[in-house]
C-alpha cells in the first residue's frame, strides 16, 4: 500500500525511518486493528501489511536506483513478516 503523506517509513508498525516514528506507528496501528478483525473473521492470521511511504518522484534522476532500493526493502519485509512467520 502506498501512503505518501507522511514520509515516515516502509513496512509496518516499528518500521519507521526516524522521522515521526510515533505518528507512523499510530497510523499503522489503526490498520492493524482492521487487518486483525478481517483475518479473524476468515479464520486466518494477520501477518501485517507493507506500507510504502518513500516512493521516488517520477522525475527524480535516480528513479531506477530508488525503485530498486524499494524492491529490496519490500523483499526483506516479505521475508521477515511472511516467510519466517509461518
């Protein structure tokens, strides 16, 4: 999920980048409540969500490198939150 208003992190609760981390955690905590309720309704376990708040501008001269960095962060979070959390 992209959330470009805060610029606070990439991942989930606890994944802030040192900029307004308390606001980031509160924001993601609200989604956790919804995700927990939805997963519980279906008898599933909520493993979280990946929220990206660090998308590069399309006109950024380092656009490709920044997208590659975003992809590596996403890969790391998927490994941590979904594949190791079985």
